[in-house]
C-alpha cells in the first residue's frame, strides 16, 4: 500500500509539473502521469498474499472412468 501511495504522489507531482513546464519536459511529465497508475496497479497486484496460498487446503476431485463398452451399440438392427 505504501508503494501505491508513493506512486500516486509522484503522479500528482507529474501532473502539476506538466502544467507548469513547457517543451519536451511537459510531455515527459504527462507520460509519467498517465503511465504511473498502470504500473502502480500491476506492482500492487504482483505482491500477492505471500504464503497465504500455500496454507489453503487443496481440493481433490475423484477420477471418473467410463469403460469403452458403455459407448458401444450392441444391437444396431433393433434401433432401426
């Protein structure tokens, strides 16, 4: 959360500086103000919960087997 707050503070500074500065530096600050939220969210989501996933129980589903005989037609003449 601290990294996200820091990134948003830098974004506000970029917005203010983009309105004050002229020339190519203005575009650099605008680019920073536009791209920083994306990278802040990506970094915040990449942090994850750490070991929280390892402590969750794993679901085990039973394996279902269907023999091939269940799909074969024994008397094809009776169905016609």
